């Protein structure tokens, strides 16, 4: 039995959705060029950037996994948040990669790569980024729906219809206003989301209490529930893999990078990074505390082995009427801001880089460019609908997300760093890094499939011994080595050769 | 050692609550003027482009 009341909580949620849609659609009149549509005319300032980045990077799927980490690992499960925050602060403070990226005036990372590695690598990078990103976000919609069903006690039969209606609304304002709509709605969503997160966490800390949370973690996980290095499911390899993954995400995750490129200048983008960095601790720790609260209060029979649903089940019975409307509005805010931004930013790579060969030799008018961008977002929306909602994904969701992300993050981070700081890097190295970055994680997954366990038990056993964290670390190291070896094998261009000789 | 880790998580939890409470208000106020400036610049750009045509 949940505490969701349709008259009170439903009105709060309805009012919030209406306000967001109106705000998102109202700004469409300011869009006159492709640059306005994709990058808000590069007029985004620091505070709007912080709100937008924080809103985009916190979706229901993030909340569910962070809460699951809290439920299964205790406080130590929030370790990736600390690593993410450190990576964000380091990049913002030093301007590592993001300064040259923003100063270059490009619209996407592959466009910058084109300058050093050529148009073929630009196109390949675009394909890898879009494949990794879209497959990753393909599961967001259903996870969001599962949260609503568990928290509000909705009839699961209406899940598809509810999430379809929500996606259509989000797609409508994103198609009309592009990045401008995304920024304005992100701003509203950040405020609603923040209020909801603070209120629910304050309720948990006051009603359940800090000492109960600590005692629960101690009882279930001992010292490993607080210290990631001695947690049997984590260890140093988990920490190192997450440090690499988070640094790569900060440098190349499309939704983050679009904020760098939309910022007024490189100084503003650096301040957005340092200003948002601590948010990433909150992003993991606050839902983690919700997960620990679920562990403290719910009987294992209620959760039934589905630790992913423990937090929403707990919130459904814990949050009182009235506050429930605020919580659902906050979670919808989180989900809508993520969906709109993901559709726009991955769409921008399809338009700017994958379609680049079709524009070669001819200048598309701004009107034609805007029309293509809008059609691409509509197509991404349709893909999300069928792939993420109507198609039921089988298997382990976490592994799925990890693999789709790593395929792109490992190679793109190596390419971006080499492009910004290594003149000798060239297309051979870039191509090798893309191939190796894709092959290692997909091979790992292939060898963990049940069919491989039957056919090749020896290799499957070895793969299990290696585990996802060592495999992930190896992917980043091998992609970097591929870049170095590939670049050194290709004879240097005349320009580089002359500069090396004169040096 | 465990006490030190518990202390760290307690400190981070308090910091999260303080960060969210203060930054949300600050960003909410400052963000409004950022949106106004952004829309004003874009409106002017569009107006200038219209005149040029």
C-alpha cells in the first residue's frame, strides 16, 4: 500500500509537468540557427550551466542504481560519487582537455578529432559515440516506469502508456526549442529535484536516524560497508576502474561535453565543472542513504531478491501524502531533464558528424539544418519508445549499461587527450584505439554469456576470474597503448617531422 | 579505522544537505538572471539577422 494520493499528490505532479511543458515550448521563438538549437548560441552562463548539468546527470536510473549500491554495499557503495567529484573538480580546476575543446569552437568532440585524425576517424567516432550513448539510454524509460509503479502503486498495465505520454511531451519541447528548451526546463527541474531530494533525505534522517543507518550497514556488511577497499564485492580494482570510468565520462560523456561547448567561454565551462563537482557526491550518497533506509526497514520477503526495487518500495510506504507528490515531481523532473538532454546531445553527433559526409561540398541552409536536427530527435524518441519501453531487455541491466558506456568512453577519452596534448598522435593510433576500446568489453561480455559457459567452460571460467573491474581497467590501458603504438608505427607527416627536427 | 570511515560518511552526508540547501537557492536566484541575459542576447541576434535580411 503506497501513500500516493491522486487528488493531492497527482495535482502537484500535474501542475509541475504543465509548467515545464509551457516553459520549454515558450522559448522556441529564440531558435533561428543550428548553433542556437544545439548549443543555445553559446550563451550559457555559469549558474544556468550548474543547474542544467546537475539536472541532466541525475535521472531515475541513476537514483535506482545508486540506491541499489547503498542497499547492497552500504555507505561504501557511494564511493563512485567521490571519484566522480574529484575527476570533475580536477578537470574544471586545470581545464584539462575542456579548455582546448571549448576554445576550438567546435560543436562536438568528433569535429575536433577531425582536425588531427581526419574525417574517417571523425565519422567512426560519431558512430561509436551514438551507438554507445543510445544503447545506454535505451533502458532509461522502462527503469523510470518501474520506479513509478513501485512507488505510486500504479497498475503496471498502464506503465507503457504513461511513459509514452511523458516521452512525447519531453520530445515535443526538445524538438521545438532544442538546447534552449533543455536549459530552461533543466533549470526548473533542478529546483524541483533538489527540494524533493532534500525533503525526503531529511525525513529519513529524522525518522529513522543516522545511528540506525550506521548500525544496519555494520550488521549486514561490517567494516566493508564503510570502507570500499575491504568490501569483498569492491576492493582496489573497483576503485581504480571507477576512477578511470569517471574521468573518461567527465571528459567525453556527450551530455556533459555539450555544456562545455554551450558555455560562454572556456572559463565559464571550467567554473561550471568546479561548481558542480560536489553534486556528484550527492548524486550517489543521497540515493545510497535511501537504499540503506530500505535495508533497515523492509523485510527481505518484501524486496524478494529484487534489490533494484527496494528503494522505490520503501519510499512508497515511507513518504507521507503531500510529500509524495513532491517526490514524484522531483523524480519526474530528474527523468525528463535527462531524457531531453540525451535526445538532443546524441542527436547533435548524428547531425554534425555522422551526416557530415553528406554535407561535404554543399552548404546546408540554417532552415534545412534545423529541420534535420528536429527529425533526428523525433527518430531518437521513436527508437527509445520501441527499444526501451516496448522491447523487454533480457539479462543483467548493470552489465549492459557498463559495456555500452565503456565501448565509447575508453576510446574517446584516449582520442581526446591525444588530440589535445600529443602532436604525434595520428589516424592509425586513433583507429586502433577505437577498435581495441570496442573489442575488449564486448569480448568480455561474450565470454560471460550462458552459451559460452556451455561451449567453452575453460575460457568462461577464466573470464569470471578476471571479472568486470580488471577487464574494464585493461580496456582503458589497452586503448591508450593502441593509440601510442599505432601512432608511432605510422610515419610522421612532413609538418610533424619538420617540427621534430627543428626542436 | 572503521570509526574514521563512519566519520567521513557522516561529514559527507551533512555536506550534501548543506550543499543542496544553499546551492539550490543561490543557483535558483542567479540562474534566473542567466536565463534573462541568454534570451536577451539571442533575441537581439535574431533581430539583427532579420534586419540584415
